[in-house]
């Protein structure tokens, strides 16, 4: 049984299942979901809690199996938590989790909570995860994307009795807030809580938020790639500055940009050869958010534009490896900014 994260509270109000599995790479949201399950469980008499962290291939699963099958010495009901940080329980763990899942339905004295990172498609179709899903409730913890962040911040402010001013100033305030906490949801949560400590319930102005919210954004190379393809020039500049400040390798940033340029050229060549765009995208393993971006860019991008981008990517490859190239910045990050801007201009032409 799959439960959407935003439906978990309503689900818990109706009653508990004996087995819950939370999986995803957003620690704050996973922690809050786990806390909600624990609170509901304690209200129903699950007063003892045992936690196991699966570390390494030689983890002893016998203790986990024994805990789930035994009665508590100090309470009628217990919570058994199983954390698998790697998302890979191994052969013994796979068998143990299948056993735990199958035994959960008949065990009213134990609530089992399994905590996992983000799982790939192959893992989610494996026998052990299928057993957890079929015999209990699973909650997928998806990240809050940049486009969703202002609304998420507004919702969290409302929960503590605060709100930004209405209209354009409020939207500008939420956008500023989102820019400062992008990619760092735990820090965003802390900054929101700080506003509750600094200011009373009610309306928050731009100046109050600007003065209080720290720049705690954390950027991801692959999110940079999506921002470039979306033509978000100002955001791209912030992300490049942030990645450089965080010590990210320039060669990795170049690889991400160059991969996108090569993929655009391959798909365009396939289209010129007569293949439909959807088929060309599938053959080049372009899907998800990038698939939508490519669909917008490619019909308007010319062969000449993509060829120039490919040549620029080749030149910047030399720059980030220490070579000097005429008419290009010799500092790697400045060269990356120019390459990203060139790609961004082609992307914006597809709007």
C-alpha cells in the first residue's frame, strides 16, 4: 500500500498499520514523517522503541528478527526501527525483510518502521521491497523542487502563524527566501523557525525577511544543468557562484554541461535523419525533467547553434584542464559561466 506524504496525517488518524516503510533523500521530511508515525504509535500504547542501523554487508540480522518476534519485557507494545542508510540490505537482509514483512500482519504487539534512502527503479521492483509494500504502507519522500519552494515556505510560515505581505512584495519575499535556502531544506526549516523567534505572529515584510534569513543554499551540479536548459540565467549565475564557493570541481561542472550539449546534438542529428523526436529522446536516454526541456529547445535550435556549442564545450574542456584558449577567459569558472550562458541563450530561444 502506497501513501502520499501529504496524506500520511489523515491515514494515521484512521488507525495504524503494523509496518511502515519510508524512502527518500530528504532528511527533514523523512524525519517528520517518522515522528508522526511514532506519535500515533505511542498514543496507541507502543511505548518501547528499539532501533537497528544496518551497516555493512556482514550485519547480523538475527537480532532484528528476534526483536520483531519477541514480546517486550517492559511494555505491551513496541516499535522496531530498521535503518538501511545504503538502501542495499544484501542477501541476508533481503530474506530477513521479506520474513519481517510477511510476519507483520499477525503481530499486534510490534510496529515495524523501515527507513531507506531514495531507491532506484530496479531496487523498488526487488522481492524485499515488494514484500514491504505489499504487507505494509510505504511513503515515498520526494524532494521539494525549486519551483515548489516558495509555496512550501509560505505553508510552513502559516503553520506558525506568520505570512508574507500580499501581492507582488510578498511573492518577491518568498522568491528571495527560496533563493537563499535552495537545496538545503533542513536549513530552510531552521530559518523559518528563526522567524518565529524573532517576530510575533502576523505579517512579515521584505525587510524583516531580508535581515533575518541567512544564505544557506546548497547547489547540485545536475540541478544546475536543468536550470541552464530552462534558460534561468540569474539562477544559473547564483548556482555557479555557489558551486565554486563550496569547492566543487570545475571539471565536473563542465562534464554536466558538455553532456547536455552532446545529447542535444545527438538528438538533433537523429531528427534530421528522420526520426521522430520522442523516439530520438528515448534512444538517447533522455527522460524526466530533461525530456520536457529538450522537447522545447530542439525544434527551434539550429544545427549551426548546436555545432558552435559543441565547439565551445571542447574549448572549455581544455581551459578547465589548464590550457590557454584565445578569446576565452583563462579562469575555469569564468569560462564555465560563458559556456552556460551560451547554452542558456539557445534554451531561451526555445521558449
